[in-house]
C-alpha cells in the first residue's frame, strides 16, 4: 500500500519522534551519513544538537501528515526546504546518499517491526521526500543566497541590537516573512531573522535582534557585529500577512517580534485607506520598547494605526541609562504594565479581528491560548511556526 498505509507511515513517524543527542536514532543517522559521505560533515556547524533536533522535528511532522493522508502542506514544505538548502551547497549526490542511509537506518532500527508494508512505505515516502526536495532545488532559477555588508549596528538596549545592511543585490520578500542568516562569527550556524522593513529595490535591509540565553548566533550579532561584516541570507519563508479586505487587525509583538509586524505596517502606509490596526508592543522594561519613537511617527501620519506599549515592570533598571532614551512623545506615553497576554485580553477576545502574534515561543503560545480562551476563533490567529 505504500503511501496509503497509515499504520506503516505511523511506524516510520515514531522512529523520528525522539531526538536525544548523538546516541538517538537521528544521531546515528547523521553518523552513518558522514561515514558514507564525509564531505557532508562540512555542511554543518561543529555542534550538531540543533541540527539533529530540527531534522527530527521536520520528519516527525512530515510523516505525521503523511499518516493522516495530508500531503499538500508537507510537499510544499519539502519543496521550500529543497530550494532553501541550495545555500548550503547541497547537491543531488547528498540527497541520494541521505536517502540510502535513511532507508538502511530505518530497517536496522525497526528490526522485527520492518515488515513488508513498512518497507513499501519507507521506499515510497523517501523517494517522494528526496524527489520533491531535489526537484524543487533543480527547478529554482533564483539565487541560492544573498550576500550583504553590515553598514550600521545600533545597540539599543542591553541585549537588543538593530542591524542595517546593504545587500549586493535586492532580496525579494513579502512583509512579514523571515530569512535564515549566517554571520562570520558563527559560520554554518544559521538563525531565522525577520526583516523589519519592506523589501527595498536598492538592497537595503534591517533586522532587530535580541540575544537569547545560550544562543551563539544571536549573542554574536548583538555583542560582536561591526560595520563591514559580511552576512549571507537565505531565500524568504513564511506567510504572515494582513488581508486588507478581511477586516480590522490585532497585532501582538513581544520584543524583537516587532520586526515582521513593523514591516507589514510600513507596507500598509502605501495606501491611504486601511483596516484599523491595533498593535500591542511589549518588553520587560520600558527601556526595552526600543522602537516607540518610530511607531509614534508612523501612527501620527496614519490614523488607522493605534499602538499600546506594554512593559512587565513599571520602572527601568539602572543599566538603562547606558542606552538610548526610547521615551516617545505624547501620544504613546501611556503605557500598560503587565504580561502581554493579560493586557491584550483585558480588552476582550478580539474575535472580529485578523490576529497576528510575533515573539518568543512561550509568549506566542500564551497569547494565542489566552485569546482563544476569551473566544477568538483559532483560524483567525496567525503566527510563525513554533518549535515544540
């Protein structure tokens, strides 16, 4: 039955469902692959923990969708992954050897569970996965990556930075999308960042970055990036957007989650008439609401935009004096205090709005859950994919 055998596909899904270090099934897959194709090791960072986790999560989801007989989204996902992997220098040879290694590793891992039905499902699913990824990569005519130079690095708070770049060639993307970024301090370690301005025909682009505890790339960007650094960017991902014909909008931004929403808002300023947009912009301290002056300027000239600043604490720490004063002019000086999900839902369910949430996974999940508990329809809520 192959791809029609839900039970066999579920068996394959379960093989990928646990990724716990180098000794896990996925860890053994990578060890086996590097033994078969040593050059593949150079595609990855020294620390493979994040790669193993992402690989396991992706294949667990893909096989779960296959088992549920939902193929459209996984195929679109795999095609985008294939196009995106061009930036690593992945060729068809790598796909072929990975397919062979996965087949052999699954057979060995499942042992007595490797039935004729599971074998058929493994062969057909791997042919589909590798075929879609390799075919999409071969069919893509655009650049595999975009290089650019950092022209300005602004340290706007203790662990927040704004980075402005000039790309060698313009990168086409929709406001609200995100790209993967490689920086010279952490070669082969890629991090997702969202442009904070709409695509620019001159190649100008801007990112807002917060240093994450334990995050090598984000910490390097905030602490070590300098003008002149050369960055590499992937093709864009994501579908976060505002439909101008679908009613008013609620946006909830936690810290640098503001960036994609800011790009959407700036894009909307091209029109004189827009749906009403209410943005809640949150941070831990008032001093971390780093972009309030810009938001005030946009709101002052676009009456469809309302902005509510939210801080978890009412006052600033002593170190705030070392960074730029972000106090906005009158108009955005009335700040709410508390957790973003609590403050947002004080105003009701917002169930009649298009809802966009951007920020850390914990904040995004909490805000989404709070809005749904208040009565907001889940299908009206958009956010970027979250790691489980």
